[in-house]
C-alpha cells in the first residue's frame, strides 16, 4: 500500500525584507542613501533639477514634513523633496 503522508512543499527562497525607513523628524540631519535620478524642488511650483546639485555624502536638514513620506531637505544648493526611503540619518558631531 502506498504511503499517503502529505509531503511538505520545498521552502520558498527567503528574501530578506528591505529595512524599514528610519524615522526622520523635523530638524534632523540627513543624507542620501544613493544618488537619485533627479531632484524635485520644494517650491510652490516644483521643478525637476539635475541630481548633481547635491554632492555625495552632503548633509542636509529636514525643514518640512510633507504627505506620503516626503520630506523637504535643505542642502547647500537648494531645498528638495525627497522620499524617506532615499534618506538616512547623518552622524552628528557632538
């Protein structure tokens, strides 16, 4: 008589979940996780700008919290709207 014990399917490959974005508050020092394809200004009528306006490793400050996980970040060459998934806390000297 054949064995009718159910066979467990092979485990699916475990893909690690992406790390949740860090909680970013007003006034925090932040920097970009990776270079972006473009930057969007935080003006009343936003414009797309080239990504080279923010240098790699440049630290900016959160000046406004917008809807949908957007933050207005003030960098040396302007204030831009950036999603929190593209930001990481910057180390503070102190």
